[in-house]
C-alpha cells in the first residue's frame, strides 16, 4: 500500500507477486511461489495446528478439542441433514472445503498491516474460488453420472411436469445447473473482494484525513475508523458465512447427484 | 482489478499451489484426522448412551429390590398379624374350654352339696321325730302315768308334725 503522497490503491492488496522476485517456470507454466501461495501454505499450517489440537482423543474434551469437535460435528450434521447417511463419504471433502475457506478468509482479515506485513486473502481470487467451484461441480457430475448413468438427466425434469413443458423446463433446469459453478465461485470471490476493498478505502480515508491536519482528521478519520471497526466485525461474520454457504451449496448439489430428487 | 488483470500471468501458479495445499488438506486432514475425531465423538456418544442405559437398568434394579423389600415387609407384617390373631383366638378358645370345665365341676359340686343338705335335713327331721316321740312318751307317763307304746307315740308325733313337714 502506497501511503506516501496520499495515494492509496485499494486494489494493491490483491496483487499476486512471486516472493523474493524469483520466478519458477516449469514446462512453460509459471508456478512461482507467490504471496498467494504463501498464504495458502499458512492456511494449511494454521489449520493443521488447529486440527492437531482436536486429536487428543480424550473422553472428556478440553476446550481446544471441544472447538475442533464442534466444527467437525457442524459439518457432519450438515451433511447428514442435507444428504443423509450416503453423504458420509463426502464429509471429508466438504469439511476440507469449509475449513480451508474459513481459515483463508479469517487469515486474510488479520490486521498485520500495522506491523508492516501484508495479509493476502487467498479466497479473494477468482482463480482460487473458481478452482474450488469447478472441483465441487466436477465431483457432482462424476458422482451423478457414476451413480445414475444417463438417468442423471432426469434431474432436469422435476416431478409432475406436463409433457408439453418438458423441453422448456429441461432447458431452464439445465441452464440453472450449469450456472452453479460460476455462482459458487463468484459469490465467494465477490464477497471477499468487496469487503476488503471497502476496508482499504476506509483505511485510506483514515490515513489521508490524518495527513490533512487535525480538523479534517476529526471529521473524516474518526468516523471512518469507527465505521471500519463495524465493517471489520461484519467482514468476520461474512468470512464464516461465505465458508458456510460454499460448503452448504456443495452439500446440496451433492444431494442432487446422490439422491436425484 | 489484479484478480482479472493478472489472471493470465498467475493462473498456473495459483492453481498449482492451490491443488497442492488443498490436496494436503483433503488427504492429511479430511481423510486422516477427521475420521479419528469423528470416531472419538462417536465413541463418547456411545459411552454416554451405554452409561445412561446402565444407569437406567441400575435404577430399575433398585426399584425391583425396593419392591421386593416392600412386599417382603408386607408379607411379614401380615404373618405377624395373623399369628397374633391366631394366638388371641387360641387363648380365647382355651379360656372358654377351661371356664366350661370349671363350670361343669362347680355344677357337680353344687349338686352334691344340695344332696348333702337334703340328706342332712331328712336325718335331722328323723331325729326330731325320735326325740319328740321319746319326749311325748315321757310327758304322757309323767302326767297321766300311762305308759304309751313307743310306736304309738311316734305315730302321734308324726301326725302332729305332718302339717309342719
């Protein structure tokens, strides 16, 4: 973030740069270890440590173990409620998805900018959310066709559709089905990006106001800062809700693939 | 917006590292840690359910024991009541028998006494006649000098005593 000369670019936080300026090109593809990759690995590390706390396997759980178990129970119950007993096989995937998105979202909210580091929100990148969405959608397609063969297409014809309406309904349902990966990926990407831009713009107001003298600081910086606190809390809520929505929609789509209607 | 402006330059790196990280999370956490945690939770739930069942059966057992105790107490109380009643009835019967026997005995004594009294009375009456006859003989001899026959005197006495007897 370029604080000098009052020019603050709220988009700079989304810039992906190779760490240490080193590019790693393999087979024509640039797979450098970027700041984005660093935060993915950090997410993995924090998540790993968090889960290790739940591996004490005590009969009477401590606080940490209870926290981990409440999250596994949360996802397990969601799968059970949306899919039923057959959903158990997909709990590891949905749990991984939920925890990865949740931890990536929350790590991206860390206020480490005050000590000169730059937090990077992995889930504010369309490439990342798109890959996760495509992964979920592929699993739905593979499971659907493996379980029901061509009968899977009956998903697009709801029960009780009049015969005349079948071609039209089929098209509409097919379209809404095909839109799913885009809505899934875009929703998370847009929610995270918008929240972070808003926070950066407000932060810019605070800093520019402070630079412009005490009078302006009083009427611009202080209200912006108060607003920022509220928006930060809201963003933390959005972090959890977006992870939940992604996992919930994945489980609902899996339910379509497993149980049809 | 760098997400879109940079997409061509960074997609390979993003996808590559995401797949590695997400693969590690899926296999390392989702596939290996999660089932163990779920197994722990299931084991705990099962243990709680088992303990509840055990507590329930212990309670039923305690209820049964108390029921048995109560019915044994009731039976013992009933038996005690019955034996006191029996003893009372037995005592009453014994007393009655004894009273009856005593009654019979007393009646017999009474009858015997009555007979004795009657006999004594008869004897007394007879001796009065004798004495009276002797006295009459003496009186007659002294007054008139006539010696009265013993049987005659006795007959006169008897006649005189007849209204008395």
